[in-house]
C-alpha cells in the first residue's frame, strides 16, 4: 500500500475534511485536517474488493448467515490477541458508540453513576449524559508525560450509586497501552464495588514500539462474568463508514439481558459493513502491519518537531494515531493556542477540552495521513510558535 499518496477527500461527505471550515474556521483550500479519528488512507484492497463484489451482485437485499463473519472475528482475536471467543458471545452493532450506548441503556438505571477516566473519548460522557445517567470522572494523573490511574482517589470519592465503569483501552486521547497489572487492578476494583466493566478496545490493533495490548478478559479472567468487551475493525482498517462494531459478552446471563435489549431496539448488522469487516480481518493483516509502521514513523517525526517548541510536549504514544499535545508550558491561553494553530498554521485539531475540563490547553492531532502532510503540519506549527524559540 502506498501510504504516501495524498487522496483528495473534499466533497465526499467527509466529516474530517468537509466540516473543518464550519467547525474550526480552517479553509480546506490550504488547511490541514487533523481532528476526527479516521485515516486519510484507503483500506486494504480486499475491503474495496468486497464492496465491488456486492455491487457486481446488483441486488441490495438483507444480509444473512453471519457464520463466516463471526469466524473472521474469532480468528483475528485468537491470532492477534490470543483470545478465544465463541460465536454466540458476539453481537453486531452500528459502531462502538452505539455499542456502549446500548450497554449503558441495558445495564444501568436512570441516575446511576458511570465511571470514566478522563481525559477520554468525548462520546463516553456525552452518551452517559444523554441517557440521564451521572458521569463520574476520575482524572488520570500525568506522571512525567505518562497517564496513570488513581484508583485510591476514585475509591474515596465513590457514593455507592455507581453501577458501571466505561474503560478505554488502549487509551484515547493519550495512546497509553495499559499494562496487564493495571487492567487487573481495574477489574478487581469493579469486582470490589460491584460495577459492570465495559472495556472499549477499538484501538487495540494500532500498537507499536514493542508495546503489548492485553484484552481485559485475559488480564482478569476471574472477573469475566462482569466484563463486556467492545471491539471493531473500523479503527484498525479505517472503515468508519461501515459503522460496524462488536459487543462481546462471555457471561450467559449478561448476554441474555443484552440480547433482549438489542432485540427491543431492532439492532441488526449492515451488509456493507459486515462484508467489509470480514474481508479486512481475513486479508488485511499485511496492510495493518505496514500501516502501523508508517504511523510509527509519522509519530516520531511529529514528536521530535513538536517537542522542540519551548513549552510544548507531545505525549509519547504507545498506540493509536492520535498525538496528544500539551501546550500549557507556553503560558498561552486556550484562545491564543487555538488562534495560532487554526489561523496561523491552518490546522484543524481536536480541542483538549472535549476530553476533560482539565485539558483545555491540550490539542489532539491525527497523524494517519501522508508523511508529507505530517511534515508540512510540523513546519507550520513551528512557525506559528516561532516567537517562543
Ligand atoms: C474509544 C473510542 N470508541 C469508539 C469510537 C467510535 O466508534 P464508532 O465509529 O464505531 O462509533 C472511537 C472513535 O474515535 C473511539 O476513540
């Protein structure tokens, strides 16, 4: 795959490119879009091939017989993550936001507390609030550029009203891959406080630098009766348009409860999405390895350049393609930082305030694009903050 190739995504209903002017005031004429988490790369050829086959078949009817689809997921989980999944554990959803929203609706009651570790993917809090549950935020501790959980502080703050923890592993926005020991502590915490543990592992294939992602159920198999794992091929292979994800539930009682809720809402898989996912899992491994190596290269270039700007720190990623950059050392206000990035550098990046009220001076930059675009972005950022040199 030629990851260097720049593909013009304008006028394709691309959220990332076609909305950047209205959302960030950055004109696509000269702007660089580095916000929402999709890649500017085409997926593995087998994926486009699967869609072409659907088109060649002409008739766009209902999807049926999901055995090969589930088997492709099972094989991937076994080979890439050492996790043995049974077909009946897998439920298909319209993406992972839909997946955790369904879990919240199914397993908690109105006004229950749902714990999240902030900063975190903004749709966690948004979905919890929309369901009229309470967001219980536990702020991660930035220990020399590396986030850590403070379970003691979280424990001290509990009221007994909490019934679920929604966990992000690997972590978006910092890219942190949690160690097996950290995951075990989280599962034990949930056991101790009678919380259902929902682990969103959408970024789990995009890991580099010798880091090892551990599926929550493998880190704490003794707690799998209260654990639900959310996975998808959509971040791995850049298939956001397929809006297809999995809720994987090993425990039969939880499964029955979930099945009832999903049936009540008429949740069914989408044929385009399921065919894309199956093709990607079956034939996309080489593409993924090349992609991860490419992103790792982009990450190094970006970090090296950004970390030279006085007061700016780009957190070292273990995974994901989302650089998490702390501008607080510049002494500038949030407005001034945004002005320099959006107006001077003409770059659209995700605002840190989305992820936590404590991270207003951070921005998240999407590095899944051609290397020349990353280099251009770093040049522009260096220029935008040149007075600090
Ligand atoms: C942790 C996490 N979960 C879910 C999603 C979105 O999933 P989907 O597009 O399948 O709804 C994202 C997207 O960035 C994410 O970072």
